[in-house]
C-alpha cells in the first residue's frame, strides 16, 4: 500500500484532485476541499495517503496530516460511509473540528456533507463517538467558509499518532497540555501521562 507521497504538485483539477510528481511519476490524489485550496502548483509537499482498491478502480486519497488520515479510516469503517462520503465529511471543516463534532454528537453538522443524510450522520456518531476521544470544545460546529492556514494542524497530535497511539488516546493524552508550548514539549508532557 502507498502510505504517503512526497513530491511536487504538478497539476490541480477542481474540485479536489491533484497530480503529485514524484521523481517523474505522477500520482493523482483526491484531497479534501481545505487541502485542495491550500495546495499550490510547484509546491513541494507530503500527503499521507489511503489507497482504495475496488473491483473497477484504484484511488488515492491524500491528507496533509496523519490525524486527518486516521479520521478518514475511522469514517470509512462506518457502514454506509464510503471514501467519497468520508472526504465530504472531512471537507466540512478542519479534522479537529470534524473530530470534535463527532465527539459532541453533532449529527446536524455531519449531515451537511454532500451525500450524507441524517441517518448516515447519526450512524457515524453512534459508531465513532467513543473512538475519537473527548471533545476539545462543546457546542455546535460551524462549517468552514474560508481557507484554513496550514499551520493550524496539531503536529503534536500527529506525532503521537505516528508513535502508534490511537486517535482517542492521543487526543486524551494532549488534554490539558498547553497548546502554546513547542511541539516536542507537548509530546513529552503527553507521554508522561
């Protein structure tokens, strides 16, 4: 399986796919809306990927953070949610906001995704609420209407997941750790818990 792609963005195809040139080989990668908006031609970039193989197609789904990829994998584990619906859910807002909406049982927010109805949104909540960790804030989640800067991703959460922590345990370990500390310090404090 292809775990990540590191290369140069060669082409963009609206609404959400790009070609990443890796040493002369172009890989078409489907992105969330936010990642697509942040992708600029000729940028060197790395995307964590999910390689979907079906009877009649092979698709690569790319994510700028490991957290987003893990959340995508959780979403497609829900009956009735395929890769396209999972990408639509992740396109609603940042991965942290989507995770928070699931943790808060905000099915209204999840059902705003293209191709995801009320019943599917409720199934996502029921199946994943206990798997995504505790909410980082309470209340309804808003959909993103503007571009989210790349630096808003939680690299400490990515680091803990890369170390093998499941998403729920990683977010719980970072609970209460000051977000203004350097990434290495946040990871160190989370590991002490």
